[in-house]
C-alpha cells in the first residue's frame, strides 16, 4: 500500500512573489477561442520576477500539474470532471476494453458508452474535453511567455527546467486533443486551433501536420532543456517522460517507427524504472513510489478528492460508484483472451454469477476495506509506466522490420506475467504485431492507453457480452462514434472555426 508522503503544490508561493497575480494565473475560465486571460501574468513585474526568482516559474509549473487532478477543470459540475484521468476513463470506454456492466447512476452510459457525445456537438462532454486540455495549454503558454517566449533558453537552471516542463505539458495536451478530435492522422486535415502564446484569442484550425510539428518541436526542445533535471516528485515531467511523450506523438502520426523505437529504448536503457514483478500485479496500483511508475502523482488528503475522482468512479473498494452501482469491468472477450496461467487474470473478480463479475478488484484498489473506510481519496494516480516503453518499443520495432528487437522487448515484459514466454520466439509478421497489441490491452487495461493503441493499430473493436449496448457490433478505429465533436460553445464563440468545415 502507498506511503502517505505529503506533496505540496507551490501556487501560493508564486502568488506571494507576484502580487499582481489573480485566479487567472492558471485556472482561467473559458475555452480556447473564447478566452485567454493574460493580464496578470504578462505584466513587467511578473516577467521580471520569473526571470530573476527561480521559485516563481517552479510554482507556476506545479500549478499546471495541480490542474491535472482538479475537479471541474472541464467546466462542469459533473462527477466525471476530475482532470486528465477523467478523459483516460472516457477513452477506455470508447475503446471497448472497459465495459459498463451495471449502470445505476447513469454516468457515462448514454453520453459515452452509447456514443451520443461523439455524434452530437451539443453534448457537454465534448466541451469538457476541449476546455480541460486547452486550459493546460493556456497555463503552459503563460509560463513560457514569462520565461522569455518560445524561442528563449532561460539562463537560470531552474527556469530552464520549468520551460522544458511547460513545453512538454503543452505538447501533451495537444496530443490528446489531436487523438480525441481527429479520427486518424491525415496531415492536410484542419483539426485544432494552435495557440502557442497567451495573447491570441481566436484562431482557425491548423492542420494535423502543423499541430504534430509543434508537438515534436516542443518535446524535442523539452528533452534538451530537461538535461540534468532531478525531479523532486513523480508528478513532474523529466526527460524520461518527455521522451515517452514524443514516442507516443510519433507513433500516432505513423511512419516514424525507428524514432519511436529509439526514444523508448533510451527510456528503458536509462534504468530509472523496472518492470513490475509478477508478485506485484495485484498490489492495487495505488502508490506512486512503485519503481515501474514513470509518471504519476501522490494524492493526499490535502488534495480533497473523494467520490469525484478516477478512484471514485472505478474502485470497488473505495466509497465510490464502483462499489455502489456503476460497475466498470474488463471486456469479457478481452478477459477470455488472458491465458489462465497469466498472473494478470487474477486482477479481476471472476464470478459470472455475480453482478460484480470482472470488476478490477485486485488491479485497482484504494482501500483495504470493501466499500471504503473513508470518502477521502488518498490512492495515487498513474499517468505512465515503464511497461509502456517496452510495449511501444516492441510495436515500433515490429513495424520497422526489426523483429528480433521487437520480440526481445515484448518478452522482457511477458516473462514477468506468464511462466513460459518462449512462444514469443516463434512470432513474426502480423502475428507478432497482434500479440503486441493484445499484450498492450491486457497490461495497460484501465490506464487510459487502450484508445491510443487502438488508433495506432487501426483496430476494429467488437464489444463483448458484458457491455450494456452495441454488443457484438464491429466498430473500426476511425468510426465517427469514437471521435469527439468540437463543442457548441466553441463554435459559437470562435468565428474562425465556425466558418470552417466540421
């Protein structure tokens, strides 16, 4: 179980140092085209403070990380609005690997699992996704601007690290926006407004090629800026995280498999993280200090999370929807594909006579007490694990024709999950790619990665028998029902988007 290590955000420090700052500092309201408040951050005093006092940009960057776990950052009062992990959950449902098997309270059922949101731009979930990630973009742009702008390398070491983190977080948000709002990568297709400063208020959509080029630029520069950065907490982006982000961007774009293999191999070779051993796969995935976690956050009581959180929606052992009547479970067909001697089979409650059949009782739990001993969440959030590096490395090497390396990376993971992984030695071609995709879905179930893998592998999903809707219906990765719509609010407030084809 997790140790209760208190991590304090330093927004207050930044506020104290820069007295002119207001709530618009990081948590400004509005959507991308509607509002980009800048008055408090672009003052001469703020810029001078950021360039001379290294605590200020560090505080601002930590404020960006705090937005990742805050409720209502998508602009709603819904219990599905709790930062980045909220959209991991959206995507897990859309991928089909997560099923809503019992729906008592109605969260996710019609809007996400029945695909109403992606087919109707007036559904608020579209705006919620849009608003959250653009809020992170605006916050990153404010930090970058106050450190001198996009083309500056700050002279102070901590400022350089802050710049690297801000650029990585901007790219991270554009990556998810691109994944959620474009069916598949087509370079010439206009997809998103590309804001890289905090001043511009309305822009037309840039093409996918332009958006991805900016992500690559930001992450390449972030990797350089973060050289020598020793983070004090795992919620901070370091070089390993930035390299993995870049690998995901290139993998989603396609045709850059050698570079994807390179960056993921560098993360593996760095030796900062180790694959979770077989004895730990039912440990609850609730402690950021586990060596396999590359990026995550230590949640404490000070963060004031409870029912409205990822744990509140998923975990059957917390005081949560997962216990009281909205059951999130592994897709029956995916569960059936897990070999009986695979230790990950035991992550799920296997009792077909129970309504809780295939809940992740033993993969994810935030409490030792069934039903929860407290309404306060202190279980940690995982954003990225080293296992992703091995799987993405295997996938990219397989696509590049380097099947020896692909099998080696895949086997390094799978041999920690089954007694005998020697079957991998005989895999090649499409069979090897299929096995890598299957292992990705099994290993990373419930962690927000199935949707990304589905799109990279151009897969067709067919829901198993324990879904409440669309059972047995083949749905290709680029189906309209799997991609969000630009929201009604954005269309009404950004005349440049309103005039473009949707």
